[in-house]
């Protein structure tokens, strides 16, 4: 019988590409979307069942896990891809925005993971893939809350991997670089930003590329992360800008890397930084900032 994977946040972007990648390999796929209007987004793909799920609703996690199991009679992997993006200076970010960011990116992810763990533990096999971000490797200005949420995802995955390894369950976290997806057109922006921050924001966003990798790049990394048999390999990087980070840190060391990163974020990247960290990709996208 074909293996089965559950993927959240699949209406577009990385999630949609991931569904297509696994479906092409003959996997059964339970794909979730948040809106009724997106329930037909995977029509035409064999062995894909699309369900409604709002990952913010922690109370729905256990019932959804049981529903997902019934779709094909088994679950071999879970990909927690659903997420959101909050942007702006911390001072101008409301606590409601902070809570929303962590509810979607962290608490909802943990709730869904917990709901599937008993099944994976009891069958003594399975893979959990949590989609983080290259921002888990360093905090970006005007993205501090988002960066914190994605760092939480990465370290949660590392800790969990050691808890469940003895049960045959592997845990991975994928850290995508900048991708050409709709995330930058669906930003939860801070309001009433003090004028003092305007120049710094202009410098930072003026230096951010408006190009990124295709979603299929990360879909392939997710696929390889699920197949990889090594229990100790937790972090997987996707996109040239993300994949270059571990090597750059080894070459520079933690402090020099941080100093080079700070200069680059201030709009003053050195020749050394440019040589170590490549452009994020070749596909243009719209950025609503």
C-alpha cells in the first residue's frame, strides 16, 4: 500500500508544491486548506484528499488527526507547513499581533504534532517535518517576532527529535530561504510606526531582493527530508540563500558571521558577505511593504 502524508497550508506556495511532489511519487496525500474556496485547489491530482483546517484552532487538532487517518487508513508523515508572516518594528507591533504570529506558527503546529504523535509512536515509524525559515538562524530587523516564531519551530523540532527517536519517529525542520510565494502579499503589518524607524526600514527593505526560489525547490527538500533515514539529521536548508548559511558560519565563526550579517541588514554588505551568501533565486514576486 502506498504511504500517506498529511500536509497543512496547501492552498498555494510551498504547501501546494509539496502536495504535487508527493502525489507525483504515488503517495496518498491529505492536504489542508483554511478556506472553503480553496477546497478544489488539488482537483485533478490522484490520491489527494483536501480537508478544511484552521491550524489556529488547537481544539480541532485531535479530531483532524483521526479524520486524516480515516482517509487512507494510515499516516506515515506529517508536514506542518501552514504559517503566517508578521512584519514591523517590535514597538509598533501589538501584542495581539504577537499572539497571532505564535498561535499560527508555533502553538498550532505543536498542537497538531501532539495529535499525530500517539499514532506514529504506536506504529513505531513516521516522520514529522516542521517548516521553519532561514530567519531561525538569525533575527532579522522589522521581522523580530516572525524570526522568533520560526526559531521556536526549529528548536522545538530538535528537542522533539530526541524524544521520539527510540520509537522509530524522525523529526525534521526545513529552513527555506526567500521564495517567490504569496507570503509577502499577505503581511500582518504593524500599524502607526513611529517616524524614527522609517529610515532604518527604508534601508533594510531597500536591500531585500524582490526575487526568490521557486516553491518546488523547498518541495523537493521536504520530499528528501521525509525519505532521509538518518534520525540525527534534523535541519534541512532550501534555496541558495538558506543553504549557504551553515558554511558561512563555519568559515566566519559565530561572532564574525553576526557582524557581517548586521552590516548586510543595514544595507552595507561586504564583498566577503556577497561571496558567501548568494542571491535567493531568480523568480520575481510582489512585496506588499
